[in-house]
C-alpha cells in the first residue's frame, strides 16, 4: 500500500512497513548480506528505530486531520474555527432568580450563598446586594448565578437552604428552573455549531432561519416547519413557514426572522410582533411559542437507607430541563418512559423502580405502565414539562 499523502488522503506507514524499508535501505547502503533477521543484533536496533519513526508517521496523520473541520480536535479545531470567526464556547454559570424572604430593613450583600439541601454542591450566589425597605418586609427577587461554571441545573423550588445566614433573612426559594450552565464546548458540539453557523449563509432557507434564531440570546431550542404547497397543510397556509422557539426576546426573534424571510413568503404562528423595516414600513412577523403539556407521574420505588426523600422527582425534573441530557424535553420531542426509568434507576439508594406517565389532566392510576415502552407523543408545537405536575408519591 502506498504510504504518505495520496489522492484519497493520508496513509501512515505501519511499524512492519517501516522495518521492511529500514532493512532494504541497510542492505542497499551497507552490505547486501547484512543480517537483519530477528535473530541478529541489528533487528533490535531496527525495532527501536521503527517504533520512534511510527510516532512521526502518526503525527503526520494528526497534522493532516487537523486541517479538516470534521476531524480536527482540541487546539486544531480552535484554529479551524477561528478562520470562520466561530470560537469555542467557554464554560458558563447557571443563572436564576431567587426570592428572598426578608424582614424590614434587612441588608443582603452580593455574593450571599444558597444551595439545594439535597445536593450540597449545587450552590448559587446573589449577583447584587439587596436591601429591604426600612418599614416593610416581604419577598424580594434577586438575580443569582452558580458559584462555579459548568453543566449545572436545578429544578424549581430546590434552592431553599441559606448558606450565608444574615439577620432578618428567613427563607429563600427559586420560583422556576434555573437556566442551565454549560461545560466548555466539546469538539463534537463545536463541529455541530460551526455547521449551524455555515447554515446561516443559506439566507432564506428554513435551515438558515432556524440557525440564526438558535444563536440569539437566551434561546433554548428551536424548530422550523414550512409548507411549500399551494393549499393549507397542518394548519399552515400555503407557501408559509413557522418558527417555534422557546426562550429569547420576542422582538429580537422577529427581527431575525424578518431579516432572513424570503420575499413573498408569509410567516405563520401564534405570536405576532410588529417590526419596522429600513424603509420605515411596518410589518407583522409571526412565530410560535411551544405549548406546555404537563406530564403527571405515578411512581413506586424500592429504596435502601441511602435514599433521600424526593430524589427521584428531583432527578427527573433536572434531566427534563437540561438541554444536554438525553431525557431533555425539546419542542415536539416524545416523552419516552424508558428514558425516565433510566434516570430514576440511577438515583442513589434506588433498588428498583416502576413508573407510569400521562398528559394532564389524566393521572396514571398506578405505577405500572400498560406497556413497558410507553411513549407520550407530543405535537410539533408542544413541549412536555413537569411544571405544575401531579406526582404520586408527592
């Protein structure tokens, strides 16, 4: 086999091929009768040489791969991305709003710490100082972020422990699930995002519009649908498209859609935003927000002494809002019972678990599903959620 840079790519030499070439060169330049067999002293030297030379060939292969955005890794991937202006995403901290219950004239400094009592390492710090009125106590919201950057999530009503006690501060709670943090972008994630950014150059294609919206601030997930026919299909008018997006600002989303919308094609959706173009003409841009479908849960677990109460519920809620988790509820994604069982079974202290699920207002009568592969099918604009769900046990 031809080694080196070939018309089909880079082919490294194997150690066996290097040994053959070394032996041939030695017989040609030193002595045609030179003993290079495995019983000779030279064979040991040649093996040492071949092992080191193989490392050089391996390095050549890595350098070749480093020029391809589909195979580059680490720093090489960073260098490729920088050529197109797409840099690797750094680790970020999870963000949330905390509700602090304070007596009158209570001062809470920035950097005050709260945590999840069931997960002590899930710690959040207040981002600004907070002072209640001199004559009025109550519940006061404050922005907070995770103490450390990384893939951290927390379901609603789990940040309830005060780690930085202060006189007059009696309780804390997070009314909603936190906006998850993330680890440093992996090579695979980085490659996928570069491909998405390349899609933005497609202008008015559905892929390009979706890619642009996905890159907007605070957007969690996006789906796009189009009807290229002359007649309505699935509730969409002929020759229209619909962007379904969770998170992000209405106006910023509308401007992004308008900036990519093909001429003569209508936007469709349940949310309408009036924007003004560069000529001062107003237009209505439509898109949709996903419809939340509450998933009720009935579960039965056999646990040992290490199990902490409500851990199964907490684990499932966290997985559902984590975009990087296989159980994450995305727009239009079915809810697979087997994925929920996998999460529940991995909870510390769980020996065995069964559960059943139903879309509210229905509630499973027991924890035994009618089918082991039960699935809740979501519509294309639906997203499953545990917010407001009925849990048995609670």
